[in-house]
C-alpha cells in the first residue's frame, strides 16, 4: 500500500500482522512496545504483530507498507519469532536503487 499522510497526523492502532515499511518521504515517529523510533526517508522499519502502535507524522510523509505472513508447512505461524521491531537506516551508497 502506498500511504500519504499530512504533518501532524496521529494514529493509535492494534497491529495484527507483521508489517514492513519503506519511507519514501518525511519522518514518522513510531511508539511500540515501550520504545520510540524516528523512521525517516530511505529507512525501512519492520514491526512485529500483536502489539499496540502509535504513529505521529512530524512532516508530510509517504511510505510503502507490506503486511507479511510466514508459515511453516502452511500451518505453523512463524511471525512470532520476530519479537521486537527492527529499523534499518542504510548508508547513502546503499540507498541507490
């Protein structure tokens, strides 16, 4: 999904699936599991399922989001193995597409 939200937007939500974001523009403040992250342009953020998440957009922002599902033999949910969020902030030379 391609998301575009204005500066100042706030959202609280219950996460039900693992999600992966790639921020194309702006900055998103994420509060999850008692921690805060600033996810900025060119960053990637992976968040686990079954958590309460708060978002605050400090700037007009755009990002791509994917809901991820991982099963073993089509029956066993493997997403529980991701217990904490991950933020990837690539070096400038790694950002070229």
